């Protein structure tokens, strides 16, 4: 029994070491290869269009690996509207965001803060690791504030005790307004000067105004305090 346990631990260590090595190589390629350096939504559009019918799959893969580079998700979301239109751009972005958030969440949860900090060169732990209750509510509120970095929230949730189910559902509901606004802006960009274009710009400005107000009024500490209070009652 003891030997079997030792073998299982060794296999697990080897598995995580291999995973970490692959992630390091991928991060090195994406960052040092300047893949995302100085790229605009228009650049992403041309890149995706070169793949023809595979463009949706490539887009979702790009969005999935964005957490390894901390590239602005908004640029990809706008590009989706440019390439796929409002409806399909919205759907593909929701899928990509869910995949990217999941990747960041499990990298943080399985590999820990030390490995993640080496991978992306940032200290991104913002949650108290004891946070568990009200995880859905905390993630939902934070996702409704586009000014907060998307990937930082995902990694930090992985460091905490927030359940994945709460994290994912809170993410999917919370990002709906932002994904719609960015996808619509990309879609309307082809009609610069039209009424629809100015409406999309107005929606973007309104979203940032609301986000700014929420960021000022809703603190992470207050959200975590709610969780601590609920735990003290149990």
C-alpha cells in the first residue's frame, strides 16, 4: 500500500512538472515571439480571415490562451464583431471567454501562486484564499465591472476556495453586457459614421461610466467581508 502511494505521488509530480514545462514553453513562444505585441482588432481580423471556415475555432483557441499573455480581451471581442458579426461574434466570444477563464482558474488551482507568478511575471492574488461562500455573487459583481482585468480575476479565483461551478456561472452571466458591447462595436465599425456606429460608441461610453462608478462604490474587501460573515453564521 505504501509503495503504491509513493508511485501515485511520483506520477502526480511528474504530471504537474510536464504541464508546467509545456505552459512555460507556450508562454515563452507567445510573449517572446511577439505574437500579441502591438496587435489591433483589425490585425486580428485579417489573421482570422486567413483561416477561412476554421476562423471560429482559431478565434476560440486564441481567446483560450489569452490568460497566458494578459493580452486585452476587449481587442479580441471587438475583432470577433468585425469578422463574425454581432450574433456569432457574441457567441464565439462567450465560448472563448469561458475556456480562457477555465484555463486560468485551473492553472492557478493546480499549480499554485508561485508557478503562475513565474509564468506571467505578475503578483495577481487579490482574493482572500479562505473565500468560499458567495463565490458566485463575488465573481458576478466583479465581472460586471469591465475595468477590472478579466484574467487577474480568473487566476485569483483559482487561488481561493471559490467553487469552479460558482466561478464559471458568475463569469458567464457577468460578462454578457461587456461582450455584447464590444462585439457590437466591432460589428458597427464597418459602418463608421452611421447611426448604429454612434449608438455602439455611446453604449461603450455608458458601460465604462457605470463600470467606473461600480469600481468606486464596490470594494473587493466588502465583497470578501460578506463571505466571511456568512461563514461565521455556519
